[in-house]
């Protein structure tokens, strides 16, 4: 009995028998091991959104299911999370679901390789390693919303391709495999709407080949397979969704334009040439030179060699056509949000389809060389790149560390305020977000209920604590290093979050030793005492690296010269690469007579490189003046 027959009869639409179950068992063991390596029991981010929707819907399964589908009718994906959230299941459950769908993806990929080459055991091993180490999926085992939607939709789609390939559907379109493929493609679409494009592409290939070969049944099945699932999803979206069909990730609208083409160029380089263009919090950045150049060069040579070998064979299999057009369709969908919002996981399904195409097309040794090159590139990214900066991984680690801190050490109060972490990431980690009407959540509510001891709550904003509990925070939680948190008393918390604070000692003066020599002063003059005379028509600023400001208090020592309070601004403009403005942190204070310290806690946004620290009055029409003794930061 040959290797194809060990996983089931070639007459069956799907692989069955002991050989198939052994293959799936090995894939499940591999997948579960990968998931367990990074598992922790604390929900975070979009995982908490599902629990918030369950609470707002009264806790019933059907009500929660309907609420989740009002964003997008991802019926199968939302069904999993409606069950998890309404039953208050532990995080181990979505981990197992995610692992099972990754195992199904690996098994389907191996079945396609076995169908192509009966003696392809080594190719299967390398292919599994390539998929498991995929740099575009590095964050998936950390975030079960992302992983379940990616793994489940891809698994359904791959099994649809298995059915079409085993049935030689381009040669003979038959009812039984056609209906099974239709069901599997619909499952992929109703897990993730991205597969509307991939299914349309595969249906287009079947319909076009039926037209070229003058086979009416092929044309009909092309329309059925490519059209029914997408049309059903669009119709259901129109009926129950509260957002438009053009809404993409995080509630953002997607459009075609120049930026789409730019994103396409970036993604093509990342996928085929092992580049890593994009934001570091979405992508694992390329290792440092010269390794990055060598990776691109080696990958380019291997890709060229495989492409030449594949073209020389001339004959293109059914599977290669399916894989090629669906890969391009998924790439196109990934590019729609443009360069402003890029996520590595959007390339994961395209990468897997490309890897399967490599493993099933060409001379055996050329396929092995190309897959080996892809594996080396993945390992280099994971080992020498920066996957730890990807926001899902950062948030997962934060949720674990914060939950451990509050579960193992008795908190000094009941209502805590988390300070010192970057926005908007920390609010998202705590379960905050907004996706449309009735789909907004408050950071900290579900995080505290699910992850923390009973009676302990953590919020990001004082107003959130007041709105949810009617109480002000009575303790603080401050990040003091990687994975470490420290409690703050209510007095220390107020000192850190209130502008008017007692005089501080041991401050590091910004911009020189009292003469303001490093500041850019516009219309301002310093006095012999080293103080700055601040007027309404003048200001000054100092560029400071973000590392010197992050997680610290910025302190202004100022006094009013008018005999009454004067409004001044504590202000930092956060700047990214190429001096691009990101956001501003501004706090208006009433400066009184006598030298007092006014402080603002600094939490720069993601991507900030520098902070422009300003000295300025609150408005241009202020007639009174202020002395600024110095501006400093806590050491």
C-alpha cells in the first residue's frame, strides 16, 4: 500500500482511516507543545471583548452570539467565543481550540504534499517546521482571538482544496466533492471574511477552466463555489451587522488607493524576500546587518532557483493553480488597510499557501532547498530579530505579569490605577476598545473580574473607576521594569497623577546646568539667576530621547509674578522617526505665587523616538508672566 492510500482511499473526498488519524495526532502533539510553551491562564485584549459582550447581553449564549455577530457575521468563530465567554471557561479551553485548528492546518498541508509525492516524508517534516516557525504567525499562540480566527479559517480552506484536488475537480466536476468543498469554503468565510476573496479566486479558476474546456458543469460549479459563500456572507452582513462591509481590523474602514499599492510592495518583499518592512510592534524586525542582507540575498537566490525549476516543468497542477490564485487574493485583502495599519498575521495564510505550493511543485531537491531557506529565515527572525516587540506578545506578557503581581501579593486597596505603561496598548491589554455602536468596552472591567482576586479592580483612568464602581482609586500599580510592578499608596498615587505636588529633590535638570543652553528659546530670555521669564508671546522647547522620559515624572518649578494664579502648560510633543508628530501630552496648571513643583507622568505612545518638552503659557492672550526656575525629570 503506498503512502497516499495510508491516509485513506483516493476515492474518498476527504482522507479517512488510521493513517489520517495518526497524522493528525502527531500534528496535534506538535501544535499543543508550541501553545503550551507560551501559555498562561490570564485573558487579555480582544479575548476580554467577548466576555464584555456576554455581560452586556445578559450572559445567555444566543444573546451573546447575536451581539458578536452584529460586528461581523463570523458565525463559526463567534460561536466558539460565545460558548467560552458565557460559560466562563478557563483560558485553557481556547488554547486547546487554537491548537486543534493549527493541527488541522498542518495535517491538511501534509495531505496535500502526500497526494503530490508518495515518498515525501522529509518534505512534510520541513513543511511542518516552516509553518510552525512562521515569522508572520509568531504572535498567534499568545493571542487566542487572533489564533483561532487565523487557524480555523485556514484549516477549513485547506481542506476545501484537499477535496477539490483529490477529486480532480478541474477534470471532472462531481456533486459529492463539490458540495463538500462548498461547505468547507463557507466555513472558512464564516470564520473569517477574508476568505471571500480566496474562494472567489478558486471559483474563478474552476469556472474559467470549464469555459476553456467547454464543460458546462465546470462553469456552473465555478459560479456555485465562487459565489454562494461570498453572497451569503454579504447578505447576512447587510441584515445584522452594525458596521459597513468596508470595515476592517479595529473598526477601521479600508479603501483602494496609492497607499494600498505601497502596502502591496511592502508585503511582497516581506513574504518572498524575507524583508521585514513595517512597524516593529506588528512585525518581528529584521536582524541587524550583515545578517539581514545575507538573508535577503539567500532567499532571493533560492526563490529564483525554485521559480526557474517550476517554470521549466511547464505543466501546472490543479493544486498549484488553486494555491497561486488564493495566495494572491489573500495578499490583496491584506493590503487594503494600507501602510497605516499593518499586521504580520495577515500574511500568515498567504505564507502557508506559498509554503504548500513550494512543497508540491518542482523537483524534489529544489523544493527541499527552498523550504529549508524559508525555515532558516524564520529561525533567524525569531532568534535574532525582535518578535518580543510585537504588540500581541507584549500585551500577553503584561497581562501575565500584572495578574501574577496582584494574585500573589495582597494589594494595598480595592481599586487600583495602572500607570506608567504606553497607550493605547495598555488600555487594549486591559480589555478596552470600540468597534461600533454598542460594541465599546471599558479597560479593566473584565480583566479584573476574570484575572484578579475577588474585590480587587484595576483601571486605566480615574473616571473609569468612578463610572464603574463610584469610587476613586485607593492604590496605584506602577511598571518598574520588564515584567515587574510595584504598588503605590494612595498618597503616592496622587503625587504621581496630580500636577501640584510637594517640592521634589534629586531631580535631573533638563538642558544644561541652569543656563538653558541646550533649549531652543523663541522670544525668551534667561536671567542672571538662571530662571526663565515666560511670556504669552514666546515659548521654548528641548528635544529629549524617549528613553529618558518614559515612565517618569516631568517636573516644572514655576511661580507667578502677577499676584494671582496664571495658567501654564506642561507639554510634551511625541515625535516618531523622520520627525513625524504622533501625539501631545498636555496638562494645564494654575501657577501660584512662590516656587512650586508641577508634575506630569509620562507614558509615550508606541513608536515615539523623541519628546519635545515645552515651556509655554496656556494661551496666547494671557497677560501675566511666569518665572520658570527649571524643568527636570525624576532620576
